[in-house]
């Protein structure tokens, strides 16, 4: 099962994350060695199996977080769509929201849209400070 | 002036970075409000003017770094190309190499290829540790 548009795939991605549901997450991703995922502060994970193993680790022993996401930028081609997204993640029990920036890339496969890549990072420095690079 | 392919635009991007050359960097990017840049630990910068201001800040008072880059993954469509790149940056004077992961996105404009987006982050955790998300 694929998704009728990238926004639907994105909604399912964040729903799977919020529900800590690995099988739902598996349904979001393309099944391919070309898939890649970079978690905040993480290295490059490549291939669907490795990416899903990482989500299994993230979800293990976690409480379902509250997650909202906001699309900040979108660029589309015929078979590739790039979304820049702000994620607000709250792990519950009095925690503060953590803001994460993600570049999400969707690909059109035979029957619809799937996630091809997810690159997430934590904005740590103030906007007006010079960044490391 | 644009570039004949995304690899040439990418080579010019890292050459501009290595030379701390803002005008060369300007020539790499598409001139558009759709342009975006996330430096390691940084927030979202949008639009060519804001992105180039940030590079001006990065380059100010810096010593030209030694930078090598390695393409880890590439996905292509007609007008969008996504590169996952490992950057090795050495700021000189006995510093160690810093490894940065970047998602670089190139767009085909009228006469060639330009950079549309750059999302960079520092891999801080060991590969086998469960990531934050």
C-alpha cells in the first residue's frame, strides 16, 4: 500500500511515530537499498531494513510522544518531492516540546508515494549566532 | 551561470566553502525565496539573501578550511536531484577533521543546475546507540 500524495505519506509517518508503531512505519517507507535516514545527532542509515531497525530502537521502551508537524517548504518534481518540516515532539510527563527540523523526501513508486529519506536535526544555536558552518 | 550537472554545482559549493568565497557561493544557489539552508545545529534559513548572509557570517574571520566531500547516495528526477554527502572539514592549525552529514538538493533552472537546499548535521552519537529519534 502506498499513499496518494506525499502529504498523506507524511501524515502516516508522524502517526506511526506518535503511536510507536513499527509496522505502520514500515508501510511509509519505500522498500529499497536507496532509502536513508539520519536521526538527530545520528549517522547515516541506509536501506529499509537498517532504517526500520533504528525506528524499532527508538520506539522500544518509549512512551508514545505527542507530535505535531508543520510543513515549512515544499518542492516538487514528477517523482520526487522535498518537504522541509518543523516537528514538535513532546515525550510526556512534564517534558518540554523539542523542536526538530526535518528534510523529508518522498518518491513516487508504482502505485503511489513513499518516504525515500528523512534527515532530522536539532536547532541548538540561536538564529542570529554564526553557525559552525 | 549555472552548472551542467548537480555534481558540478556540488563541487563549486565545496570549493566556495573551502575558499571562503561568498560570491562563488552566490553563484551556486538558485535565486529564489524557495531556497533553504540548515547549518549544523542551526535553524531554518529561507531565501537566497538570508542563506547568503549566513555564509557571509560563517566565512567571516575564518581560516580557509580543508574540505573533502564524498557522495554517499543520489536520487534523481527530471528537475530535482538529492545527494547525501559526507563532508570532512578541517579548520586547520592542528584541529581534527569534523565529519558532517549533508542532504544537498539541486534544481534544474533555465540553463542548468543550482543548489536549492542544504541540510547539514553533526553525527554526535555512535552508530549503534539508539538515537533520540
